[in-house]
C-alpha cells in the first residue's frame, strides 16, 4: 500500500538504477523530461513533467505494492491492465517479473504513443505488452464518451464521469470493449492479475460484469474513487468480499484508495 516520507526514496533506489535523475530535478526545479532505467531487469523510459505524479505514485509511493506482488505471482503471470496510461506500471512489473504477459488497455492516443515509444526501445516491453487502444466498459458498447483535459499531452484524469475532474473540459468518443469480451479472448481461463486505474469506471466495469467472469481474476489491484453514497470504496469492497475476495485498501488522497483483493 502507498508509502510516504523517506520510504519513497528507498523505493526509488530499489526500482531505478539512476535515482539521482529524480533528485537532481527535484532540487533544481527544472521540470524537464526525466530518463530512467529500472532494476533489477533493465527497461528504459522517459517521464515528462505531465507524468511526474504518476511516476511518483508507482515507483516511489508504490501504490501497487510491487515487491510483495512479485513474490505471489507465478513466473509467467497473465495480466490485464485497464487504464494503462503511459505504461509505468507495466514497466515496473516487467522489471520484477520478466515473463509476465500483459494486455494493456488505454484509449488516449498520447498515452498509447508513449507506450509504443517504450516498446520500440525495449525488446522485453515489446515482447510482453500487448497494447490495446480501447476504453473498457462493463456493458458492451462500440464507443464510450470520455471527458478529458483539452491537451494533446499525456494526461491522467480522463473519465467517463462528466464531473470527475474540473480539468476535463474536452468531450471525446473512443472505441470501447467490455470486460466480458476481454476475458473471452484471454489465452487462459484464469487471469493472475487485474490492475485498474480508470478514474471512476471501476464501478461500471466490475459491477456490470457477471460475477463468475470477475472471479476468474486471482488478484485485483484497483484505484477506487469515492463518487457518492452508492459508489464508494466501502460498498465496492463489500461487493468484492461477497464474491469471495479478501480485501484491503489504503487512501492515496482524499477520495481515492489503493485497493488489493485476493481470491480466498
């Protein structure tokens, strides 16, 4: 679960081979594009200023608890990443579990292009990550409306919920695929890990997918957002417990939680 304070820098050292790249920028306030290499397995990638926060959440705050996760996953896990953004979670996971097979779903073209750039310079990423340029839904539809920032740069808060963020002033439509359709196309019956960071769509995806399909996922790592009295981390956790998961969650900020769920 997320860490704070000096422990973040311990994670930075554990997860990157050149942690001073971040420290140099932090203390000189330059806001430049950072260049990192992971360890123990080496993958190289860039972090523009627009993705600093995502980098810090994944590589420093460790919202996905990567080291314990790597210990419980099989040597060749099947992974679905919904809301892959620029692929930072996939990069970090592949640096710890080199034989992971990842299906990465991301609708925004700027984020997709950044993942493709990582694939072009890292054979392991190119071999292991199948990039799927789709939004994901619970109920099947051909196109999904998302509200996003009015920028061509990488962004992190695009949502199907109109009032999710005041920064989302642009309305766009994206090709969509349902989670049931995704699971029907998986090469194995069981999915070892489902990771989701989809800015409020976690409710539609999980609650509107048949329970027996959701239960084919052994581990769930989900950023859950408190929306209202009906859609919040408490009710969401209770639903997953009713499906037979052991659930824990920790706050990331005032309305967002890092949730872990393991099949009993």
